[in-house]
């Protein structure tokens, strides 16, 4: 397995434009992976709601619960 330092060394051995392109591609892949994770969580939540495992609450109640976590 490649370490972060090894990957960075390889990245820095590329020319500037190639590094820029690689960074952009990596960022886009990260964004797409996060979108898939969010979509999966939303799907699970919808299923839980349909199966009466989640209950609807007001925005105020949700905010109060979130503030209590802090």
C-alpha cells in the first residue's frame, strides 16, 4: 500500500498542469463518492420512515435536538 508521503512525492514529480489535473479529478471523485453516501443515507432514512421506524418532527424540535448534542 502506498503511503501518503509516497503519493505526494509521486504527485510532485509530475509537471504543474498534470498535478492540477490530478487534483481536480481527485476532488471530483471525492464529491461523487460523498454524493453516493448521502443518497444511500437518504434511501435508508426513507425506508425507515416508511416502516414507521422514524417519526416526523417539527423543524424547531429537530433544531432543539441538534443543539442539545453540542
